[in-house]
């Protein structure tokens, strides 16, 4: 059974052991059971849903909830933090919902956070916006769990200003009903009469952690021959500081797909190591420790001793 992670130690580094489970309040059996049932990977047509336990600085035991389209795994169409609070009278629990504010660069940092949250800075409520709460109702006869908003909630998703939610967990099925409204109260997305049927397909994918503490998150597998030195590759790639601010991107206005040999003299060693084995059409996110990035001296806009995040989409590979 999975445990809720509520430790408040910093994110792991190359020399640091995984933080023990500590915190002001021990997770209850009800919380543990909810985590055991809720966490995992779900599929619904072109949509993929990941729900992961999340360590934070100052929130109650929490989950990170992210929905992406299979063709755009680096562009979440849904990202929320659900924090669990039990009623003191043992009458049940609520989920307090937070979102990243529009335009906050830090949103970029936590894309794919479900894969390796312990390698990222712990989230603080100071960088989140509370949007509402979900009442949690557990049917003890069937085991079904319903999460329902108490009226409309605010939201930062896809042009909506308010939203209504209902999620029903039935075994490996999660029925997802969300409706977003504009400032005039008109529906801009969702259908209250038509739930999206997510089916749990398994646990969360496990990232690759190399002996050098490079974190490789495979967001989409490609096809064809795998990259190896001294191949040449064409890529879309974006590099971020840990605050979510990009320092280099082929997707920026006026930029183009980049072509480079492997190993590349334009990217740090962690980038080269992270692209090895990729296939055409593949997408990866790398969390690069400082010694595989810009090192102790930094480079350009990268400060000294900075861990980095790189996104890579492999467009083409040429066997040299």
C-alpha cells in the first residue's frame, strides 16, 4: 500500500538519501486507503491522467493531478493539487483544490511532476491559488468514492473563470465530469451530462535515474532506430531554470528546430546523456543536476550550481 508523503525536507540531490516520512500529523487509515486507490495512470481515448502523491512545504497530504493529450505530453490541459483534510469528528474528508495562477513561470517546472516529485523543489502554497473544495463521499457498501464541488469554483483552465466538478471513483474506473463557464456564466468546455470515462491502466511510470543522478522521464516513446553517438539529430528542445523561466527554446518566436551531432557542443553533458536511446517522435523531460549542467561557474543566464530541466522532442535522427 502506498503512503502519503508529507515530509518537508528539501528535494533530493545527488548526495542525499530519500527523506523519511515525517510531518505534523500521521496519515490516517482513511487517507492511506484513498492514496492506494487513487494514485496511478488512467487512459480515456487521447487523454492520459496521472495522479501522484505530492510532498509540499506547508499543505496537508496532497495529490498532483495532471491530464495531457497523448500527442502533446508537455502541454497539460489540466493540472491541480488536491490537499486532503479530514473532519475532526471522523465524518469524512474534503479535498482543497489549488491551481497554478495564469502566467506563473513555475507552472513549467512541474509538468510531469507525477514521475519524480522528490527531484523537484517542494511546492509552497505561496505559489498556488486556492480555487475551491471537493466534498468526499465514500459509499461503504460499494466502495465508490465521489468527489464533488460545493457549487462553482474558480479556475485558470482554458478560458474559463468558474467550474463545477464531479469525479466518481469506481474500482479502476474514474468518471470525470467538469464544466467550465466564462464571466457571463456560459459553458465554454465540458458537459454536465457526459462524463469522461478514465480507466486505470496501471501504476505511475518510473523514471530512469542514472548513476550521475540524471533524471529521465519518458513522456512518449518514439519509433525507429535509437539515438547513439555519433548520430545527428533534429530536435525541439527547451531548457528551464528551476523557477520555470526558460533560458533557451527552439519553440520561442523566431526560433527553429535545432540540428546537432551527438555528443553536442551546444548543450550540457546531461542533455546528451538524456537523448541517448530516444527514437523519432519520442518526448522526454530531463532533470539535470548541476555537475551535468552548467557546473559551479554557470553559463550565460544559468547561475552557478543550478539544476536544470530540459524538454526534448526528437524530430529526426540520422545514423552517421
